[in-house]
C-alpha cells in the first residue's frame, strides 16, 4: 500500500513540475498584458489565477495548432529556421495525413532528421520535392531502420513522385539500400536535375519492384555513370514493366543504364541528349558494339526516339533488335560523331516487309562518320512522310535500291557533299531518276501545299522543291 501511495505521489509531483514549466514558459504573455512590475505586486492568488488563465488559452492555441498539423496534407518548408522549429515542436500526431512534402534551402542534418520522422509516421505521403539543399549528401538516411527479411518494405508505401533539384552535394538518394525498408512499388515519376555528384539512382536489388515507374527524367548530373547499380550476389534481370518515358539530358559521365539485362516492354518515348560517354543504353540498342543483342521483350511500344550528342555510339539499332521496333514513328539522331550506321543489318532477317512500317519521320543531322542509314534490304517504308538529312559528309546514298516510299511528302537534304543519289542505283537501272513517281507517288500532294509564289519546279519534278540543294551534286 505504501508503494502505491508513494508512486501516486511521485506522479503528482512530476505533473506539478511539468505544469510549472508550462507556466514559466508563458509568463511573457502575462508580462505583455499587465507589465512585469505590476504583476509582481499582485496578490499571490490573483497571480495564480492569471497564470492558469494564460495557460488555458495557450493550451487552446496549442491544440488548434496540433489539430492543424495532424490534418495537414501539404507541407512546405523554405529555410533552416522553419525546419528546426518544425522538429522542435513536433507532436506524435503531426503529419500523419501528409500527402505532399516540399523543402527548400534546408540544412542536411535537420532535413535527414525530419525525413526519418516522416518515413515512420506519414503513411499517406505521395510526393517528395527537395530543392536547393546544397550540403545534403543522402536524402533517405535509413541506416537505423530494420528491414524485412522477405524484402517487402513497410514505409512510403504510397509514394508516387520524387523530385530533386539543385542538391549540389547529393551522392546517393538512399543510404543504405532501401530494399526491405521502403516499399517503392507505387513510385511513378522520378525527376532529378542539377545534382552534379549523384552517382546512381537505384540499386539492382530492389529495382525489380519498381513496377509502377512510368517516367524517369534526369538532367545535369555530371557524375552519374549508371542508372541502376548492381549490388546483388548474382546477375539480375530487371523489368521496368510500366516505364513509358525516359529523358536523359546533360549527363556527361553516363556510360550505361545498367550493366546487365534490362527490359522495357512499355517504353514509348526515349530522349538522350548530351551524354557523350554513353556506351549503350542497353544491350543491343544505342550501342558501340554491333554484336550485342536484346530479346523480344523490349521496345515493342517505342514510338519516339531522339539521340543527340552521344559521341561514342556507333550503331543505333542492330538487326536482331530491329524487329522489336515495330511501332517506331519518329527517329531523330544528331551530333553523334562516331555513328557509322543507324540500322545495322547482320545476316538474314525474316519478315523484312514488316520492319519499320510505322516510321513516318526521320531526321539525321551532323553525323560526320555516317556511311549507311541501313545496310540491308528493306522493301517498303510505307508510312515515311518526312525525311531530313543534313551535314552527313560521308554518306554517298540514303537508302538501298530496293526501298520504296509510297507516302513520302517532304525531303530535305543539305551539305551531303558525296551523296549522288537518294536511293542507291540498282544494277538493272543505272539511269533511273530517284525522284520519279515510282518511288514517291504521293510527293505531288506535298508540292501542292507549297505557296504558289515559291514554286520553281513543275509538278513533274515534285520533290526538288523540298530539297535544300547547296551544290551537293544530288538529284
């Protein structure tokens, strides 16, 4: 009985001390109301009543603030002081319903501490956007978190979007590997810009769980060498089953997406610009090695491909890969100095008549070592409407003699000094004009769209109006 009474007395004493701390904390509010000197001259009971009243009012304000931060769905912090205040005043219920978190200009230690808090309690968090936190080395510092043995993470299960901009010292997004800690199965968009020291984006052990990732945009990350870093004991096949758009810009050290097998069954748009050290996007595609190939589980949905300033690329698409690009509609390749061939045909290919049948726009410019667009027999570019060839100083002809272009409307050629003919002359017909309607039956329609005052040729020579002939000896 004595022990129970003693424990009760101890709890009462702790409660009293805590209440006194609260009262002393809010004495400045009373000082503002009555003045410090006047307050000290009041009767003790009056002073106590004023303190109690002030405390009740402050409790009401705290409760309102607590309710607000408990229900808030969007939270933005713009400086270190604001972040420090948020951490200092945090309550157990705060940020439980947070959906979007945005931070700018924050200290890395405080931001890592706050991110650890959000990971544990913000189960509804869908978007994280961090900007201009210059001394941040890791975004998700999850060293002390326990991982599940089955690999299924229990944090950030609803996160859909990650956006990082201007993190000048960021080396890793997560440290260590989030496998078994974070559940990224709902991650849909990753946009990263101006993070010059970032070395990679994902670990291979866990990348196969990114089953909802639809869009990946990376720009101005100078030290980035690979997108997926291999960290598993054995080689893993990674399938980005939902990835539909990939944009890489100004990644001056990027060599490869992943050094092992990748699949992109739903990729629709791929743009690679200013990646001068890129060896290959993935095996058999956008590569310096013509012998490498991929299987039939990638690029079948790709319809737009742009390659710009990828100085080490020798081939764009190999013949065994070519059959997978059945939906390719727009192809642009420019400033790839080592490129020798766009479509590399090696050996016999079945169903030649079905290759590149959706291609309707082809642009090739500033390719100083390009000798062939395609080195095999493609009989028909049935949908090709627009062709632009510029500054191809080693190209003697554009297409093999077997090619026909029933839909071609616009042809532009400039500064191709050794090109003598658009379509290679066959052995049977050495003198046939490449501008005849045998090859371009729909070209008359293109001419009709040209204003009357700009026409210089007759409709019997329809394509010459679309050729920018600058003394190249063509046509």
